[in-house]
C-alpha cells in the first residue's frame, strides 16, 4: 500500500490574543484584589473586560463602573481615573486657531506605562493619543500637546504646536541635575516619555518599578500534533463484492505552522496519515 499524504490548509484571521485567557488580576471598588484569568484583546481604550475566577468556568464582565484597576501579568495594566482630557482634532483640515486645550471631564481606563514616584499613563482612541502623569499618587493630569493654526503675515494658515508638556515636566518632574536642553528635546511619544520618567524615578528614589512590558509574540511558530484515528470503511459496487475495511487504529502525525502579521494570524495545518489496511 502506498503512503498517502493529506494536506489540510486552513487560514484563520483573528485579532491576536482574542481567544486566550491569561493570568491577571483586578481591584474592585471595595479595594478587594482578585486573581483571575482575563481575556486578552490587546486593548487600546478598554471600557470593560471579560474574566473568570480561579476554579470557575463562568465568564464574567468587569466594567469601568465596578473596577478600579486590572491587568494581565507581564503584558499590560490599566487604572481607572477621573481625568480632564483634550480631544482636539489632529488632522490639518480640522485644526482651529485656538492654542489652548479644550477640556472634557471623563472617567477612563488609562494604560500604565511607568508606575513609581512619578507615574506615566497613556490613552489611545482612533487618532487620539494622550499621555498623563501623576507625582506621589496625586491627581492625574494630561501632558498638554496640541496642534493649532496661526495666520502668517502673508495671510497663510500655518500649523504650530502647543508643547506645554515640556513645561509641565520641567516644573513637576525634574531632577536636580536635569538640563533644560534634555527636556526641550523630548517628543510627545511613549518612547521618549517613558525613558524620561524612568530616568527621573531612578534619580529621585534610586530604583523604579518595572514597566508593564508586552509579551513578544513570535512571528513564526511550529507545533507537532501526533495522534491516533479509529476508523472503518465499506466500499460497495454493484459489479464487485463488498469490501470492508475493519476498525483500525491508525497513527496520525500533524504539523501546524503559525504566522503572525501585525494583528492577523494565519495558520497552516499539514496532516500526514498512512492509508488504512483491510482487516
């Protein structure tokens, strides 16, 4: 009998992590901390999350109204905060001539980037990217950054930037040896801000809480999936005797390839199985 190779190709498109429950925790309004498994959907601006507690299969919902803080260990952490946030548009065709933030009072989950004496948080929603900070667990304030228009002498609208966040850092998050030139070079992005806050905390207290680091997912994975099949086959032809292939246990060897591209996952399954022998 010849060996048969059966190839099954299955492409599945899904957001990474959307089907996995990972070890985490949450703190409720009564400051009760609970260990649990949280469904990881790689949040940008969560308003709720799904979880199940240890030893239970029931999936429950944690909401902004009920939960003060939640996180997945080694991946991300979010803290509820009542904040003033500037939602001014960033696209050029929607800019105004007002350089001042337009504040909106909201309650949101903020992502914790640095947790120490001076803490740094982020909030992302569509094209909106805002960063917040607090010192010594005081009120959380937004670091101000806003693009706006000014009229040039030639009557041409020009784009300028209100980078008040640098003044905030110089006034409130500054070591004794911090140079103004360093602060002036900081850009409004997570890399520059996280680095600055870590350096400040290291200077002030000599140590710093580790940042919430996202677990790196490999771009390519391979997995061997051996197994056994129990099967029987009957072939019927009017001009020939009926042929029966009796129940038989057949070994199965599978190979699963997994590719990750950004937020899309492609999986290819290859199955190698010997042909069944007649009884």
